[in-house]
C-alpha cells in the first residue's frame, strides 16, 4: 500500500463514526456509474455483421445440426 494511501486511511480512522459514514457514502457514489450515463452493450457492435454473409444460412444449419446431435447424445446417456 502506498504511503499516501496509508496516510489517508489513518486520517479516515480518526474521524467520528458519522463522518466515516459520510465519507464512505461519497466515495461509493463516485465509483458507481451514474444512471444518466448509458451503458453500452458490447454485442451491439457486431449485431447484423453477418447479414450479408453468403455462408450465414449454412452456419445456422450447422449450429442446429450440432445442437440436435448434442441433445440426442444427452437423451441417450440419460436413458
């Protein structure tokens, strides 16, 4: 821990309980994103990027085939 942080913590420990609570409240409000700041969804950057891909339908069909294969294996092992 840095000496400056040690000094700050030492000073915070010397505060009365009410002042410590106020300090913690102010610090926690500063570290949390404010509601007016939009939180961007990282998936939106790639959404629709495959719409013009000529292999997209094949890709989806392969996913469906694989999912059916996995499901049938799960059913076989459960029986």
